[in-house]
């Protein structure tokens, strides 16, 4: 059972809390690379969604995203490598999108600060 709700701020807090505990971040990847979408909040911006649980990531592995695989990323690599690279590329992080594809879109540097 998913812990995600319509409260995207609470889902962001859950993302940080659960990833700190499990030391894992979950995303979707296919032969072309990791899933990235147009931002719903910011024009001309791209967002990469990530989840704090494999089960929540798998709920999105359907329809147009069914050719993706649910994969884990160790938290230390995500924070120390991914967030730096995505920040340089101007890509936002989508945290714990719920079943309505709603989730907080944050700057990678802002997300990294939540791990300090």
C-alpha cells in the first residue's frame, strides 16, 4: 500500500525520510535512458521523476512507460553525482509522484540540501 497522498509537500518529506533510511532511490529507465518529462510547473524545463519505494515506482511502469524498467540508485551516488549533474543540465527532480502524476518538482541543489 502506497504512503503517497495528494499532499506533494508531505510526499517530498517522505521521499527524503525513506531514501535516508533505505539508502536507495528508484527511477524508470529504458534503452534510451532514464525517464524525463516536460515540467508541469516550469516552462521550458525537464523533470526526472524518482521515488522512495520500488512499489510506488512500479505503479508508473504502465501504458506509455511500460517499456521502462524500475531500477534502484544508491542514495550516495544519487546525491553526490546525479544531483550535481542534473543541476548543471538544468533538470528538475520530481519526488514521489502519486498515481495522478502529482509531485513536488525541485531544483537538484535544493533536494541535496535536505540530505545535509
